[in-house]
C-alpha cells in the first residue's frame, strides 16, 4: 500500500477518536444535568450532537473512498470495515446521551424524587466502557476489549436494580410515576450506551484477530 494510503488510514483513526471524545463529553454532560442539575449543559450537548452527525458522514465517506481506491485486504480491510461499524455505534451513543439530557431536563422541573446513588455509579461504569473500548481500538488491545465485554453484565444488573427500586416509589404514590419513569428511561439509555460500547469491543477483537465473537459470548461466559 502507498504512503498516501497509510496517511488516510491515520486520518480515519484520528476522526474516529475525535468523534469518540465528543460522545464521551455528551455522556458526561447529560449525567451532570441530572445529578448536579446543570441545565445550561444542554446547549453543549446539542452542539456536540451536530458535530457528531457531521463527522459520521465524513467518516463513512473516507471509508468508502479507501475501499474504492485501494481495495485493501486482510488487516487493513478489517480495520476499515470495523471503523464503519464503530462510527455507527458512536453516533448512536450520542443519540442516547441526547435522550438522557432530555429526560434530565424534564426531571429538573420538579424536586428530586430520591437521592441519586445507583444511576451515577452506573453512568461511571458506562463512561469507562466507552473510554476502554476506544483505548482498545487505538492500541489494538483485544484483552482490554474483552474487559469491556465482561463489564456489560454489571450495567445490566444496575438497570434491573434501578427499575425494581423505582417500581416501589411508583406503587407508593401515583404522583411519583412521571419522575420515576424518567429515571427508568435514563437507566435504559445508559444500558444501551453500554451495549454500543460492547459492539465496539467486539469489532476491536475482530479487527485484531479476524475472529467474529458476536455469537459466542454465551459460550465464553460458561
């Protein structure tokens, strides 16, 4: 492959990492709106969302150009196809962060339903999953990607526990239902971000080893 091809591959990686940094910030801001009641952060999330959507189109165009012009094979082909899937997962993470921000803004219109304990913990785990899957991508580290996969169960448990607790609040007083449901939706959006981080981790393992593990996760847990 030509030096120009290598330079374009590096540009692709840099754009993905920049997109990932924007998405990480969106997740952090969306939770801060809820936990610290910082409503003004919503405008930063909306600006980042515009940037993420723009970069998504840009990355897809770069990938298609590389495939058409250079017809890469083996590792380079896996890198480009993985980049396209990672691009899509990052954009969807951004969408989930927007959803969290919108639910959080709704919650700010009323007094807090309860002290927030599990949600911030869940958010911290999810943020680490996003960071680790991107670090695994940069360093081509399948072991770090594997740790992201293992963390997904923790996120699922947090979501289930949060729902069970909020169900009690809803059953005790119908006036709690609206706020409780917004908190449930926040936990579900966090869980979906974790799912997208898991997808990226699987793509990293495929990119490095050529092994598709998407349908073997249950076997690995046994």
